[in-house]
């Protein structure tokens, strides 16, 4: 996609940045001087989850330059985010306390950890749910607590698949309806959480928990990932879950996290951590994207330390181009598996990791097969071992023209 950016596009990118200095404000003013297509800006801001940030950034300029109806819509989005985040913070406090009494620790991921820690105000970071990580093996205990607290599993996962999801899958969405409001919890046990990426990255859960740090938000007491692991997650999530067809909000998260670090002490530890977890290539692509789209201050030597080989870098650039216009259109765009599967392979730090991904998907261990296909303990698994690669092949064929999530692979 080679279309040039409009003043509305440029203004959206400027307002998404953490750095809002004199230069940024002058550039935003120039966009307003050039004439902004306000309906297009509101549509793009809504699609990318940036309306609360637009509200604050534009309010810092001359308010008279923003049409009254646009200002009202932005103010409404900001107030909605403010009220929803306060409600989610209160629910996090309640749920974390209940889980803690049962001996279940939680790591808060994404917006629930970032809104109160890296944004100037939590309302700037809109949220629709709370993403929680529990220790492997405690998903069942967490489920019992959540049911006692009035939650029930989403119907997106059939009831007979819940044990599999809680042990091997990407997690379970829990819902609680009260007073016309629905609260959503996405409870996971694995930071990667995508079938196709089993064996691709070496993100050991015990390493994440060992490095976790406290999170305090409006009375909620929980844990969050270390700063280094948070950045790893922000680089991994848009790749493995969305094939980079995700919103600019993820880049805004990443930009703000980096902006709050002391470069000299942060970057050496991060590069070492990314190598140990087997995510150097994903980190390189995420940081390169943030620097290109939002001007995130990533040192050149850091990118060189994380960069894959020249051929792999060219393949990544082809599969996930770092183009502002493509990024603007990416939010919510479905990607067929013909593109997403090779993208996963291209994110491997070592060729052996890509081979490990294929082996784990086609030839999983017996315990995985037993949970996935409901095999009794006394039943041999040879039939499932023979049938499973055929099922994967059929799912691959389906994914030629549809997203992986619709092809039966996840």
C-alpha cells in the first residue's frame, strides 16, 4: 500500500506518541492548518483505540480549532474509558483478593498493568477486559474461584474443551453480568498461548514469575511482569495473535513503556532477556515497528543486537511490512493462514525453532492428545497420533482462504 498519509493520519500518529514536546505540538498544529477530515480521524481513532489519547492531545492545543461535535465525541470516549477503567480496577481488586485467599497468584497483563503505570492517566488507555496470567497447573483452581464469584466461561469454547484450554490452550474467557454490565476476564496460563507457536519460543513460565513485580492500582494488589518481560510481551502479542494486523494502541503501549526507562541501564538487560527467551527476532520486529511508526527511541545498536540475518529480515519485511498506511488499515483485518504460518516461522530465532514448531503441532505428546481428543488413560493413543497430522493438514488447507482462528488450528 503506497498511499500518502493525510493530515488526519499524521495527526493520529502524532497523538499516539508518548513524546508530546514542542516539536510534536507544532507538527500537530500544522496538520490542523492543512485541514483535517474529522470523520475519518474519529473512525481511525476508534478503530485503533486512540480516542481518549486524541481527546487529551487535542485539548492541549487550541480547543477552538476542534469542531464542537468532534470535541464532544472525544470527551464522551474519554469519560467512557475513565468510568470503565475504574470499574475494572475495582473488579481486579475483588477478584485478586478472592484468588489470593485460594492461593492463586495472578499476573496482570496488557491494559490492566499498563494503564496505571505508563500512561499519564489510566483513562488514556481504553480497556474492554482484564487479561490475567495464572501459574501453570492452577487454571482449574482459578476457575473454581471465579465460578464462586459469579463468573461463567464464555461460549466461545465448548464445555467439553474447557479442560484442554485450561491446560494446553490459549486460556478461557470468563464473563460476569451484573446490572446490565458485563465484565470480561481473559485468564491464561501461557504468555504465548497460540497452538502454532508451541516450540517456537522459549518463554518459560517459571522465569516470568520469578521476575514479576508488584502492581498497585486503585486498591487492587496483584503482580505484573518485569519491565523487560512486559516489553517482550508487547512485541510478541501483535505477532502471534494478530499477524501484525492489530491496532496502533499496542505500539502506543510499547512507546510509553520504553519512554519511561533509563536507556543505559535498561537496554543491555532487555537484549540479554530476549535472547534467553528466544524472542530476539520478534523483539526486533516490534521495536523496529514502534520506532518507524511512533518514533520510539530505540538505539541502533539495540536493533543490531536483536536483528536476524539479512534473508530472514527481508522475509519479515515482506510478510509484515512496516508501512504507516498498512498499519492504519491493519486493525481488525483478518489474515489467512497462508501468510500467518510462514510469518510465525520467520519469527524463529533459530531454524531449529521453526522445526520445533512444526514438530509440536503435528506430533504433540500423548498428554496433549488425550486432553484434546478426550482419550481415557487406558486407551492407546496410536489412532489419535495417526489422525492428528491429517486434522492439522485439513486445517491448513482451510486456512488458505480464512484466518487460522477459523480453520481449527487454534
